[in-house]
C-alpha cells in the first residue's frame, strides 16, 4: 500500500514536497486546541495497513510535543503499520549536560519520549556536541541529513570571495566542512557565554581578510547573540557586512531584527524551520533519507 505522510500544522509545504518526490499520499488530520488549551487530534483519512510518518519541525517544541505525541498515537491506533517522524529541526539537543546542580538532562528525556512514540526519525544537522551520535539518546533508528553541501553550493554561487567564519568552537564542525566544499578559507573564533544573552567572541588577525566577504555559518540562530557579537567585531575591524548563514532559523523573539540592526548583511537559512530567510532547500536530501525508512514497493 502507498505509504502516507501527515503534516502537523505549519508543516504542509514540506509534507507535500515529500509526497510529490516520493509518490506518497498526504493524509488529512485535524489538530486543534480545546478552549482550555488542551490538544484535540483526529485522523481524517484511512491509514490502516500503511506505513506512515508525521512531518513536524520542532522549534518552539513545548507547544508542539503534546499534540504530536497524541497524533502519533492516533495514527497508530488507526492501524498504521509504522509511524516515523520527520523533524527537520530537532529540539532540546543543547540541554545535553548538567550545567548547574539540580538541572536535568533534557536532551535525554525528550529523546526517550520521542523514541516511545515513533518507529524512526529523520532530522537535519541536530546540535551534536557532548552527545556525538543520536543513537546515544534515541532508541529508534535515526537518519541525520547534513546541510554542509547545500550551504557550500549556495556560498559558492552567491558570495563573492567568501571567507567562512565560525562564531565558536562548536560551529567548527559545520563551518570547516562548508569551507572545504566551497573551496574557501575558514576561520573559527572563540566564544565565551556569560549568560543566556551575554556572549563574548574573540577574533584572530582579521586584517588578512579585508578583501573578502565574511560568511558566518552556525547550526542555529536562536537569540542571535552569538552572531551579533561576531558581526560587531568584524564590522569594527573594518570588514564588509557579513553574510549570516544558519541551518536552523530559530530566531527567538526579536532576534532577526536585532541581527540586522547589529550590522549583518544578507541573512539566509535552510528550510528546516519556515522563515523569510529560507534560501537553501534541504527537501531533496530529507526525501532521500525518508525513502530509506519506508517499505519498498515490493514489500
Ligand atoms: C551553540 O552551541 C550553537 O552552535 C549556536 O552557536 C547557538 O545555539 C546560537 O545561539 P544564540 O543565537 O542564542 O547565540
């Protein structure tokens, strides 16, 4: 039977693109809130006997996880043979250590919850830092799609004489790979975080790069303070307005406007979270990863 794709609200464009690319059927569901704020979900189409997956990117996750889990349960109870999750942005990956006594390892708990509701997971560049592999916290098969090649292709075609700059050591893994694939030089900076919104970045000899266009690459822009600090330093050193590239455009509160006001040039992102900065499509790569988890026509 044709596998089925289901979109959580807001994820319809990616779900439709995956349905087109993989020749799947998108099934209708209802997901809404009761007046008291609780979630209501309903399968509106037949899924019995079919492999299914739900598309739900997980920025602002606290509003999404309860209806997502209820929907996964509804799909399974309606007779789906398997229920996968396509979450182009995977939340809670930065809470991977107890920074202070009494904190909990949120990454592990959220991974356990997701693992108990789904049979497989596809995501794009999760924030792997102290956790080096999703299998350390997820009990289900998972596929990680990497954005470096697409970002590099964008930089190569859209930026004149780029120098790739990683705002911190954690970004080194993305930025060095993007630089390698874009055949561009690369500098990784040192970041000290003093609080949620206080970030200090130090920069080696930028005078080497005055003729270049700085391209800042990071996996996530959330408050944008990491990028803003770097943009500020680069501008003060007389470099051109940096192009800012994020895989995941989380942009908390006024972060996008703040980043522009801080002196950023073009701001672009991959389409893992719908945002006006989306310029780099990961859809074909996500579709290829999803295909690996679906039964073949011969099954
Ligand atoms: C940090 O570990 C990540 O790679 C990003 O640098 C960070 O998440 C960006 O956060 P913000 O935009 O809040 O500075």
